[in-house]
């Protein structure tokens, strides 16, 4: 099959309940019509073999990770994902790989009520670029700026599971075996879409944790022009991390990345019980507080002294 036949065979699905889509796959571009009370949220991510996922990863898990990490960005904005475009670069025309990838990819589209409305297919090193589009009521989007002194800092779920799973897969001889849940967290993260919707009227700022809590919380601080104190004892470490050397556990939880949980801030006058009434789709943990120090993130150790990380979050360059 040539590139057009591959798209037609594996990726052109009927548009169901997609009245906003005026044109989908088949033209030079897609056309979407939005009502006046809605805004469009757009995000794009590229995943490259050997950089974002291990070489030889199954096509099913490549489909899982490439789509779900994009939906995590939409969740962090408090939006509902609706449409995606897919740019797929393949080293060869491999029907077995395409069948495995497209089967899982299309299953996820159905599970998340998404429509694939366009994209591109080309030859080269394996990489997947997805542009995700979401909708949100006007003025209701979450953003990284907005954190205020006195706000508490929260994260959803446990941290470090994916980072430890990756460490184990790279060197299985020297590590405790991660749990099945921790292994799945690496290649099939759960985007916190419903939690993002619940945070619309609560959070003063929000970000998804892709590069590690230290790096991603620092983005909130830089955008909000505030500082923060985070207590290391309050970090929700994943189960296997609790069995490791403490410095290694801290490093993986704060700088390992690939968590795809949400980090958000909320006013201190909202008690935990207040938040639990509003946030029902995810566990969440208070890990610190916003202060007035401009953009500085202090990690507070057992001795109440400032803790120095052994490394920083993932950086491409």
C-alpha cells in the first residue's frame, strides 16, 4: 500500500456525533465550527523512538503513550479533548506494526470520544506527532500563571513510578522489580481529564507533570512570579520508591518525569474536605505552599533545611 492507501485503510474512520467537524480527513485541512460560548484549546507533542520511548516498544504501547500524553496537556488546561491530528513517520511500510498501532490507537479514540480529523504519513526514523484539540467554556481555561502567595500546592497521584520503571527496564539486574501498575504507568499514563474539568473553578494554576515535579512546578512559579516551599516528606512517592535509598527516591519522584499527574495550586481557605467534595475523580496530596520569593523553589528536608537535588528534570538540549 502507498501512503494514501495506508491512511484510508488504517486511520479513516467514520465521524460519529461530530457535528462541529465540517471537513475531516480527505482535504488539505480540516474545518471545525465552534459555538460562540466555546474556546478552542490546542496542544502538540512529538514522541521519538529512543528519546521518548524505548526502541522495540510494542506498537500497542507506542499508540498508548503517544496519544495519552497529549491528552494530559489538554487535561491540564481544564478542557475536554475532541479532535486530534496525527503525523506518523515510519522507517518502513510494516503492515504488522501498522495493524497493532492503528488497532489500539482507534480503540483509544473511541474510549475518549475523539475524532481523527487529519494528519500526515512519511518515511524516516520512527516518530509520532499528535496535535490535540479541546473545547472549553469561554474564560474557563486553566493556566500556569495565577498562583498567589499563600496558595497550597497539590499533586494528583503518586510520583516516580514511570521513572523507576524506565530505570528498571534499562538495567533489570540492579533494581527491585516495579509493580505491574508502575510498569503500566510508563507506557500507558492516565490523562486526568475529568480532574481537569473539576479544577476549573478551584485551581489558581495548573500544569501536567511530564518532566518531573521540580521542573514543572518551577514553570508555574516562573509564570506566576512567585516562589514555593515543598516538603519532601509530603511527596506521594510510588510504592517501590519507598523501598529505595532516600536520595534516589527523591531524585526519581521530583526529576524523573513521565508521571502525567496534575500539579495545581488552590487558595488556602479551601480545606481538604472542601476540595474532596469538588475533586472526586483523583486522589490528591498537599505538598507545599506558595510564598513571595520570586520564582524560587525550596525543597524542605527532614531537618527543615533546604535540600539540594542531585539532578534536574529531563532536558532535550
